[in-house]
C-alpha cells in the first residue's frame, strides 16, 4: 500500500512540474510578436513619484535627477523621497536634487521598505495626485516613463509595471542578470500582457492609481513587498498591466556576496508570500474561474519547486517498481525524446538569439546569458538558506553604481510595437 501511495504522489508531482513548465513555454511563444502601443492620451494626469531610501547618499541624487528630467509637465508631478532612518546625508542629497523629503524616523517607527511605503503613501496621496509611481533609490527612469504610464492609465489600467532593464553591465555577473531581464521582458512579461494575464511587479517602475494605492496599503512585514502586493492584487481581481515604453533601470549586483544576500532575501520573502496567499489564489481561480488568479497561483507556487523536485525524487525512489507516467510517455510515444530535447534547447539558444534580434540587445549581454547555469548551481543552497532565515532578515544590498540617466538614454532598446 505504501508503494502505491508513493507512486501516485510521485506521478502527481511529476505531472505538475512538467505541465507548469510546458504552460509557461507555450505562453512564451507569444513573445515573438510585439505589442500594440496604447493611443496617445489627450488628458494628462497628475503623478506623485515615491522613493524609499535608507542610507543611500551615494545614489539618491542620481535617482532624483532622472525623475526631475522626465519628459512630462513639471507642474504635474512631484518627487518624494522617504528618508527611512537614515544616518548619512541621504536627506540633504535628495533635497539638493529637487525632491521633497519625508523623514521616516523617530519614536514608534521601525525601519524597513514596506513600513516606509505604508507610512508614506497616505501622506503623499493627501497632497493630491491621480496616480502614484514607486521607484528605488538605486533606480533610474527613462525620460518617457510618465508619458507612457499616462497613456496606459487612460486605457483603464489600475496598476502598471514598467519595463525593467539593468543600468550597470560592467562585470560578468551584472551582465548575466541584465541579459535575464531582456529575455524575461520579451518572453514572460510581454506574453502575459498580450494574453490578458497580470504582469510581475518588480518594486520599482510601478504605477498605481490613487484609488488602488489607497485601497491596498503596503505590507510592513514581508521581505518582498512587491511580490506580496502582486499576489494580493491578483487575489482581489485587480490586473497588473505591463507597459514596455515605461522603462526603469535597476542596479544589478556586481559581486557574489551582493547577489547571494539579495537572492536569499527574495527567497525568504517568496516563501512567506506563498504561505499567505497561495490558498486564496487557488480558491479564486477555482470558484471564479479566474485565469489571472490561476497563473498567479502557479507563479507563487514556483517558490516550492526545489522542495517539489526533492520530494518527487524521493517518491520516485520509493516507488521505482511501480508505474511512472512520465517514463512511460518518454519510452512509448514516438518522437517524445526528440521533442523534449528540442524544448529544452529553446530557452538556451532560441530565446537569447531572439532577444538579440528583436530587442537589439548588445552582443555582450546575449553572450552573458549562456553563463546562467553558473548562477543556477547556487539556487539550491539559496533555497535552503531562505528556508532557514527568519522573516526579520533584511539583507540590505549596498548600492555602488554611479550611473546617471544621461549615460543610458542613448542605448535604450526600442519599444516593442507591432510593425
């Protein structure tokens, strides 16, 4: 009886992992075609731009400068920097660059990005705006960011994520991560936007209508407040749209220490988010036949993939004498072995080549994409470290890249549009 149970569970785990991979692979095919731009809106909304910062004196001025240079009427947007328990000159640097500084420190206030955002958002909304955009202290915005967001909001969007690119590509690690952004934008975010699903929030380059920002306050305890917000919106039936013309540049880690610190924090936060929202997302997907909630649940469940793979391997070993559906299909159906090999090669060769041609990405980034397996080898220890860490682990990443928006705007890949 034990072997039969193990065999059933083993087959279920294998089918889930295979079906999930095939689903996202099929979705990704839509990335070979572009998106149609929304029409240029006649109405111009008023925006508030919010940057939380903790001891970011070295980069906050460049971030504010990029926002002050946005190609949008200056009287229709304000830049707010939330100085979150800063002990350096962040507040002075932000004010000198032209931002309005909100001091998040003092008795009763604890440091943390989620806490700072939750505290600052209602204060910024009280100043009056139609929509609120969020950035990080190390991020830069393309001059056309607000124009593109305004057009997207005028189509009825309530929440929008901009297209994220890397601002620093000096070393091999940042190049690998930069290449990953290009491939993800084209073959993950674009297909989901085109097919009516929700985009993935990235913590910067996000835009919510004032009503949405007021309705959904930020969680002050989760280590990945953007992912937690993404799942909360999906569980409430709010679609997150993706706007490729609203480009935001993010700083990527340049050392393995920076990369591991950030990734462990993300893993810990992802596990916490899945614990909170996975059941709600599954319930909405089943009870309301909501495809967005279904896809969000699948995406949320990916944080358990290493645990599922490990459990599947143990179950397979425990039931090795019993029927195995995947092995049966692989052995019995003609052409399956060749098909599996071809599908495995798509993300390794076809997608980087497509990114080079369709996004006009620099050749050095496409070459760097082939170093992804080096980072893949770190995923298991990162997952284990994320499981062992508590929810109070922040693991702040030091930001050291001194890149200005003027260094980047000349090399921005083209906007993805239909011909």
